[in-house]
C-alpha cells in the first residue's frame, strides 16, 4: 500500500512537472508576440463622425459603429453591478483569471470536445476584444490568459472595467454601454432604470440572441436572471429586485438623435471630412462644427418646402400616386400597404377610405383614421399643362376616389403630435398635397467671411440627393445683370447714363438664327437711365450696355470678380444671363457686392475636434485687404497649430462703384421687380430678380451688408414653368420667408459710404446736371471723376452729411 502511494505521488509530481514545462514552453513561445498593455491606454475606439451646427445641434452621424465613450465615474453603480453579476461577479477579487471558471471550461472541453462557456473574466474579455481574434482555439485562449495577467499587473481594476464597457458590442450597431443606452432607450446610461440596466447587461453574452428587439421573451428571461443574481450578490434589495423583475420591456430602436434636418449640409460636411482624413473620418470620433445656424437652416428648409409646394399647387393636381384594391381595403391591413409609399419631408402617404360632400376620410400609418376637409383640396384642379388647369372643384369626389393613395400634410403638426400621445386621440385633420416635381435651392452666406449660414439643395434629400445649390449649373437670367452693371460703372458709366431701350435685331452667323431680344413686357421705352433700367430689368438696355463696354472687357471683369466664366458664351446674350452658373456661384458673387467688393470664399466647416476634444482645424479669420495684400500675408506669422490663422480677402471691385450699385439695387426693392421684399420693412435690403426664357429658371438674390442669399427655382431637366412664373413670383417668396427669420432682430447693415462719392441733382429725362429751378430734378450718386459737367453750387452735396441725401430716399 505504501509503495502504491509512493508511485502515485511520483506520477503526480511528474505530471505537474510536465504540465509546468508545457505551460512554460507555451509562455516562452507566445510571450514575445503579445502586445504591450500600454497600447490599451492610447487605443482609439472606433467612434462615428458627428456633424454639429454652429449652435451645437446634432445634424448627422456617420460611421458603421455607434459609440459614445464614457468614463467609469459617469456610469451608475447599479449599472456596474449589473454587468458584474452577469459577466464576472468576482472581478474585484481575482487577478485577471478565475480558476473556477477555467476549470469548468476545461471539463467542457474534455467532455464535449469544445469550449462552450469559456470561463472568461472581464479582464480576459478586454484582452480578447482589444487584441485578439474571436476564434475558439486553445492557443487564443492561452494568449488571452497571459494578456489578462499582464493587464491586471499594469492597470487598475476600474480602468479595466471602463475599457470593457466602452468596447463591448451590444447589438444594433451599438458599441459600448452609453451608445447602447441611446439605441435601446433613447437616453443616457445615467438615466436608466434598474430593469433597463439589467437588460443591457444581458446583451454581451449573445447580442442577437438576447436582444429585446429581436427576441423579447428570451431577453426578458436573461434580464430577470441577472436581476436575481444581483439580489443574491447583495447588489439589489428585495424590493428593488421584485419591482424590476416585474417591469415590462420598454426597449425600442432609437436611431441617431439628430436635432436639425440638414441632409444636404451634412453630406457636404461628410465629403469634405473624407477628403481631409480618408476613411478614418468615419471611425476616429471627429466632431465637426459648421458655420450653419440651426434657426437659419430651419427657416431655409421651411422656405424651400413652402415655396415649391406653392408653385406646385398653382399648377394643379397630377393625380393619385397609387391605388389599393377593394380586398386590401376590406382586410384592414392598410398600414402595411402604405409602407410601400415613402414619406418626404412633411408629406405622408394616406389612403382614401370614404367620401362625403365636404370631406374625405383617410387612413394614415402614423395616426390611423383622419379627416381631409374639402377646403384643403380646393386647389387640386386637374393639371393639364404648365399653363392650364381643369375646372374648379365642387366636392371631394371631383378629385379623389375610394382606394386612392395620395400625399397629405397634418394641418397642425404640433396638434397632431400631441393627439397621437393621448389615450383617446381626437380626429386628426390633414390637407391634400403632392410631391412637387419642380425643384429649388437656397444659399445664404455671411457676406463678410463667406461662412455658409444656411443651405438647402432641394425639396427633400430622401427624394433626391442631387445638391442643386452646388451642382446645378443654370442660366441666371437677369440675376446676372448686377455684375454687368458693376463692370460698366467701373469703366466710367454712371447710374445716370442714358441707353436707348429700343428694338434691336442681330443677324449673326454665330447665333445661327436672327435674334430679336425683347423686354419681358414686350414693350420699348426709349432712352433710359441705367438706374431705372436695372430696377425695371430692361433687357435691351443691358444688351446695348454690354456692347458699349465690350464683351472682352466684361469677361475680364467677371474673371477679376472671380466669377466662373468657363461656361459663358462670348456674345451679347451674355447680357441676359445666358451663361451657366451654380446657385452657390451666384450667391458668392452677390456676397462680393454685399461686402463692398472684397473676395469671398464660401466655407462650411468652422472647426474640427478630435475624439479628445482637441481642435485639429479651425477656419481662418478673414482680413479684408485693399492694398499690399501679398505683403500683409507674408508678414503674418505662421501658426503653430498646423492650419492658417488668417486668410486675406483682397479687394476685387472699386468700393465707390459697389456703393453706387448698392443704391441701384435697393431701388429694385423699393420701386422695381423686387417690391415684394418691402414686406421685411427694412431700408438696408438690395437685390435682383432673374427669369430666363420661357420661365425655365426663376431667381432672386438679395442682401444687406452682412448677409447675401440666393434662391433658385426650376425643373431638374429644364422646361418651362408656366406663364407668370417669374423670379418675383417663384423665387422671391422663398428668399423672403428665409430672410424674415435670418434678419429678425438684426440691426440695419448698410455699406459705409466711401470717400470719392458725390451726390448731384440731375434731370431724370436727360441724365445731365439739372438746371437751377428744375422741379423734376432728382439726386444721383457719382464717383467724383464721373460727375456731369456744368456744376451748380446749389445742386451738389458732398461731405459727411451726404448719407442723408441718398437717391433711394429722395426720388
């Protein structure tokens, strides 16, 4: 017996020795290839790109993984206890490896040939998640154990737990506990209840199997087991356990909680970030802060939506977008049928379920049954073509039939939202609408810096991702004339220069046909001062003016203003805006005029922060420069931050000519084609309408000294918009709706009067100096070298008090 015991002991010692040799061999073999734990401290978690407005409203989030890193101090103790109960109750006791758990895993391996439970501690999961593959192999497991020991030696427990909670995958693109709290509950982990905390703690084991959105029953069982463990371990009291285990599942999917609808802007920012940082833009946690103000952007969204819908309704109803058959209507499964029709902006698909003489009863996915009063569809006379509609409607059946799927808007969005939350909601009222075919854009720039204040590239980004603000090249029509008139002023013409508004015929081989340009009215008005010609938008005067200054001179001047001339024909049609420009290029040109003649480079990104909050880029400050700009730029010290601190904006146009042009363009508002803008009740507004042949494009560009905004309306594939759809009708209302918000409570912003400007009384019929006693005389502005001859002491006013005698005030 003693001998058998000795033999057994020897075999046991030999086994231990061989095991130790094997383990030591594995350690010596694997140790050189293990990563250093210090990498954990500096590791960059894949965090999405986030885009914010200038007032810190989230616009968009880009990236495959949703993650919001959080410190352990920000995580409630109950949430920590929930994860410990679920994953590693002895986390604060062991040294990285739980021997009992490993023994259990070893038994499974021997008995089944595979490792099922794994026996992994939280520290081992950190090692696996950050450094290793997910392969279930012995070598990977041994690496995991070695790394766990190494991590425990070099990092405190709280830091290990923090790394774990920020890295783990919890389903639905959520990585880390904070992101998961937002995805499943729409709030921060700090705001969760105990039952919700336990639900999240159940996800790491199998994010798909225990997901409350995919398998609520299995997720509930896992949650309640974790709550029971928390109670057994003393992490939750009996009363808290009972209350939480009886709580219903409240999880539902919450997408990225954007606070501002600005998809065209977001896409522009995303593209610029990818240009700067490549694919790392999506994963390195950059926060991009834009120049766009949320209030301005919301105003731009509403202005475009309302303006395009107003145009659309002026031209009639194009019919239902679909039809549900009788069997579908009787089945009652209308929500699923309507899911085949997309939602655009505020437009929701609805199906007509019944008709009366004064309303249509409809069904909506969002609110269920709703009423569409007849007065909301009175506009919907049948569309025949852009110039003709069908007869007026007398009852809903004249336009709708049971089973028709049409688009509608809630009459009062806030009222509808409140009603939807009520236990017994009242009947919802909706208005008939339709998805506009016409498109438009709006761009608003800070005229001094070039920062984009708001931008909309179309009716709906979901409908079309084509950004018309930056990509659509269209004819600006008369919106182009201010640039021509500015070139003429710089060449010596004046606001009082007379040009004959008379018929003109061009038989030019380069034009292929005989060209007989006309004014929009079809009439001719004889000799006309340039001021009046501009505010009345006289085409024939503009053509003769271009011929007078010279086409080559005009093109050179446009290049001086840095206006894109690559798609402009070098013929007299240029005077009528026949060249092609994007709305952004037009807005940028008007910003140059607005700020007094300095260069403008539109930009969108104000600053970029990395995942740690460090500023890696900031837009430079703009210094407007009149002379010696290159020398000033050279004298500017090079910043240490890696991006330019300032940007020189050189003068592109004579400030006196620009000042006179401001006065002329203010008359467009006060007495010309832009009179609708008088509704703003401001005296600092100037602008110009624009309409191309057959009303294919409608424009309005307007500004004060601080803000320049351009609105454009037209079809993506150019075609006539219909009689009467001029810039003042189709585009100016969009501009007006936006500027009413953008300029609200803003003080007047006039361009300062430069030196070298003289105010003179002239005869409005001749443009010459008015004779003493001329009762029809009006005041006009001139550059001092262009003042008409025959000066009279009582007819000229100069000096500091000249601002009180501007022509727009005295005409």
